[in-house]
């Protein structure tokens, strides 16, 4: 049985708690949030841009803490799941690693390249494991796309594009999401999902060229990037400037030699393959979302050692590096070599 402490009981923390409740091999034994009311079962759930399913968590089944270091000292768990605002990730991950715990950290792993190096160096020094919440690598539809591309049945990729649109995330605690110094704005928070998919599917590009909607605090609330590869280009665009009534949309599109693939979560089914020969089809997919499978994988690894290794701290650091290069390109209004 893997015992877990969850830190940060907002929208994402609660999503993680519901998923842990479905795992027979995992038990949440500690909760931590600076707001004691966040750990009250009657507290209204923090909003978010994706519906988080699963059974409800029994808040009375875990000890409650409002001080992170006191929770680490108290122990009684094997891993710490960090669902805090991004600017707090590095400090809390390092403290948990140094206290002897494994760490699962929500995306992005950190705010800067220096912080990711600090976390990775601490991980190696302490001999602990780190999981990172790049949930699209585990999302069944995105995994199926990778399987199709890697399998080669439809030949090489000619072109790919990704898009992610959201209403402004005003639900964040203390307004942290709308503060680029604490979140990296949409370019590093929302858009990082597709940055990570570009890296996961195709590796590092040769160069990036980005433009965006720059806010008064210097962050980009929308960013669009052209990634240049030797034989094809990839486009990605994302931001959180949509009208409140619009909600949230994520989609992707791929043109291969022998097929076109559409991934659009506003449609049902979300994934459709259009072969050049034969009829279009939608592959059968597992029932749960990426949150479920990423947490299941990490906790089962700690329990059994059978780890899929889909997301490593090192690969998550590369996605941050690529995202930061995009932000630099947008600031400079120039192409930047990778």
C-alpha cells in the first residue's frame, strides 16, 4: 500500500484525491493547505477548466496540516503529491525529497531552468523518484496518436498543429494564475501541455518562432509558435482570453503520408482517423482520463516497480526549456535556435 500526502487542496488537488480513491493500492493519509477551510468536506470545490470525475474523497480519513514542514516531520506516508501554484513547486519538491519522500508534482515542474536542475540534482542526491503531471502523455486519445505515428503504418508526418483555448482562470487561489510572475501566464501554464506534446511526439525542434498577446505584467496570455523540424513544421497556439461563455477547448490535427488524424474534445468521439484508403474510424479507448493514468502509473511504480517511465523529471525539464524559449522568442519577436 502506497501512502500519500497531498499538498494544495484546490481544483487539481481535489482531482487527484478523487483518483486516489479509486486505487486499491493507494491511500491518502495526509492533507496540507495553508487554508484550513480547503480541507473541509463542505467547502465548495475550486473551479477549473476541465471536469474532474471519479468518486468523492473522504476528507476525514486523512490528517490535516496547514504547515508543510510540520507535515513532513510528522511522516506516515511514502510520497508527497504537490498541487500547489507553480512558483511554489521547486521549493516544496526539494524539501520533500530531502526529507526522504518520493514526489509527484503537477505541471510544469518549475518556473525556470535553474529550478528544474535544482530538483533533478536533489532527486539524484536523495535517491528518490519524481513524477510530473504532464497528463496528456497519459490521456488515451493522445497516447493513441503517438502509437499511430510511432507505428509507421501511415508513413511520416507532414504537418501537425495543436490548439488550446480557455476562459481566463480567475478561479486560482489569490489570483496566482493571472500573475505571470507566479504562473508564467498562459504561455507556461496552459500552453505547456501542447509544448510537452510537441516534444514528446517529435523531440526538440531546430528553432522556434513565437508571437503572443503580451499583458501589462510582461506575461503572454496567448502564444502561437512555429516549431521548425528538418522535414516538417508544427504549429501550436493557446491562451486564456476567450469569453467566459466559451469555456475550454483542446484539439490537435495531424497530416501523415497515408492518413489525416483529428483530435477534438468538443466532438464525440474526440479522435478520428481518416485513412487515404478505406473508411474513417475512431479507435476504442480506455475509459479514464490522463489524471487517472498518470497517478496510477506513479503509485503502482512505487508499489511494484513496474513503471512505464512515460514522464521523467529530465523530460519535463526539457519541455520547460522549450516553453521558455518560446516566451523568449515572443519577447524578441524573432526566431530562436534550439
